[in-house]
């Protein structure tokens, strides 16, 4: 399918299982980053009163319909939803691809496939959320229950929205909560199309609702007195605002999945082809990935060979850039919008002053927000291209001599999301993975989220965890019940 011809899709808010007009006249307009033409549809933007309406519907559903569903009934809805997403995968991928430029094929093969897997995984948890019990001591018998929280909310960035829908909504509803999700104003259509699928899957009205909107709608969710928990994926600044609004309102629980400047540490004993393949995974979604290894640390003896390998792989990718992301043969797309494009180009300008440009360093073509995959080597260690998250196809390569130096360089960041270590020495792999300050480390591959392990960051990359049992328990609160027994005295 070519950009320009579109299947019909919803543009209103999804509240109480219906698409409804927003109370506010504000509409979201988006531009196709492939050809810079406006997409001829506008999404309704939620106001604070729309947020109130969704919260009221969620409160009712939480106490009535969803509470009355057995774990098996909840599981059935979740599994049906996953099946429906698979059925509609291509249409959903097109709706997500149009405003973001993320090509449909990787969107289907990675984002949507992962989302489906996550819904099926958490469907299996609905009847396995157990607690603990302790034997009587001093006449008191003790039980700990993991209870749902009530109404929860999620706010997401645009770069992999379908994945965040899995990470946030699936564990929440599996545990018995109701959920309000706000996608980014840059990617309103794909998420909204899921509303009809939630209804078709049998979720009662109010259990899952979708509100489009920008920072104002996000702030209304973060500051709402009747929302018990919010999970935010986005920038450090947005995360701080959400944390502050949560603190100032009802001290709701907060999970923050924020930015990164993730290192890949490549030792001279690494299997070079494998390490090159893994490090080049950085270019997935044109580097607009939170865990992308934007800093590559290479041990000196391997530096020349490795950087030449990177250069030719980046140039090969660059030669494919410029095609329509809706074409199923396309793997690499443009940058999401003009603002992000300009931000990346400004970092490239800084890089040219503070490092050696190995390849790239300019836009490709004069239409569409395409940027040639770029590598800077030997940067000034204090340069913003080393210190700050760029969120685009700009990689910085530094060298090191010893393991200690590599660890110090890798940890010299305010962020702590993910890291990769490439080595054939298992002792070193274990030592270094333990010394790295981050939430997840991959050995001999890029760090990718897995359905059953914890995902999240430390330091300025956030707090709390998604995926696995860790992500599930974030949507419950432990309640202790102490039962005093009349124990006969011996
Ligand atoms: P952003 O912070 O601008 O926006 C993210 C979301 O927050 C959007 O839905 C936006 O409307 C909303 N928002 C903005 N200001 C808000 C406020 N004051 N209150 C409430 N909501 C608000 O981020 P972005 O540009 O969309 O995304 C890129 C960032 O997201 C990068 O820093 C990237 O690393 C990060 N990210 C992190 C992860 C992760 O899992 N750690 C995943 C993807 C992206």
C-alpha cells in the first residue's frame, strides 16, 4: 500500500467501549515524515474533563463488571484480544507507520509480535497471583494478599507504542485493575484502532480506555486524585513532571521508563562478526530506541577493524534510505518529525566540532526526514554527543585499554538503562555485567526486552520495572491480614 490511500480508522476518544467526541475542540494533526505531507485526518485530544469521564467509567468497571469476572474470564478476554491483534496486524502497522515513519514490516515483526506475546504471557498470570501464609505464632496466623490497585494509567512515547500497550495494560488488567492509556500526540491512530478490538474481545466498558492528547492530557492523568498508579515511558523531563504531579496529587505509584545512553563494550577477544551484527542493531528504528547502544567502547587492538566494519554496515544501510515505510521491503525509515530531525541535526553539528566524523553527518535527500546513519570517533569525552541522549542514528565510538577503564567509561553517564558486553571470556562477561550500572545487560547481543525478565532503568533512566512477574506486581499492593486465634495454652 502506498502513502495516501488509507483504510477507514477511528479518530475520536475511546471511553466506555465507545468512540466519542472529546469535550475540547483541540485536534492533533500529524505529518507523514516520509514525504512531509499532512495526514488528512485529525485525532481528538482529551481535556481534563475527558480524563474525568474515563476515570469515572474505569472506577465503575473496577468495582462491578471487571471485579465480577473470574480469572478464567479475564484470561479469555486477553487471549482473544491477542488473536484479534494478530488478525489485524497489517492494518495496525500501517496506522502506526504513517505518522511515525517506522516501517510496517519491522512494526509487524517486532512491535506487534512482541505485544501479542506479552498479552498471552500475562493472560497466563490471571489465576496465578498468589500470596503468602505464615504458620501461627503467638496466636497470630498471617496472610499476605496481592490486591489490585484500582484505576491505573499509562503514558507513552511514539517510538514503539504497541510494545508499551503490552507492558502496561496487560499486567494491569490481568491483576484486576482498569486502565486508561494515552499514546503520544505524535502517534495517535494505531493505538486508537485497538479500542474496537478490546470491545470485540469481550472487555466490559470502562476496563480499557484510550485517550489521545499531548502533555496537557498526560498531566491530567498524572495529577488525578482517583488514579492509583501511572506508568510513564518518555523523556527525563516528562518523567520528572509526572513524578511531581503524582506527588502533589495523591502520591500515586509511579513507574518511569526514561531515556538512555547505553554503552556496548567490545573487547578484543570478541567474535568480531557477531559483535558487528549486534552493535549495528543500533540502527533499528533509525536509532530511535531507548536501549539503543549509542556509545560503543572498543578495546584498542580491535579499533581499526571494528570501526571499518561499522562504517561499511552504516553506509550499506544509508544506501537503502529514502523509501516509503509502507513498502513491505523497507527496513529503515525517516526520523519521526521535524522537531526530532532538527534536534538530531544540531547534535551532528556539535559532533563535527568535538569529534571525528567517520561516516554520515548529513540528511539524505531533500524530502522526508531522513538522516544518514552517522558515526563519530574519538570524541571529546565532555561533548554533548557523548553525554546526552540524541535518540537518532548517531553513534559515538570511544576506545579503552583495560577492563577497568571500559567499566569506568561505560558508567560515566547520568543514565543507566541497558548495556551490551561482547567477549568470548565468560568470567569477564559475568564480572563486567555485574559492574555496569544499568537495569539490563546483554552478553554478545543487543539488550532486547524479553517477556519474562524485568525491564527498566536505574539512575536517570527511571525506576520500577515492566515485564515478567516484576511488571505484574507493580500493579498490585501487598495487604497483610493477621488473624488472632484462640490458641490453647499448653
Ligand atoms: P516525551 O517525554 O516528550 O513524551 C512522552 C509522553 O509523555 C507523550 O505521550 C507526551 O504527550 C507525554 N508528556 C509530555 N509531557 C508531559 C507532562 N508534563 N505530563 C504528562 N505527560 C507528558 O518523550 P518522547 O519524545 O515521546 O519519547 C522519547 C523519549 O522516551 C526518549 O528519551 C526515550 O529514551 C524515552 N523512551 C524510554 C523508553 C524506556 O522504556 N525506558 C522507551 C521508549 C522511549
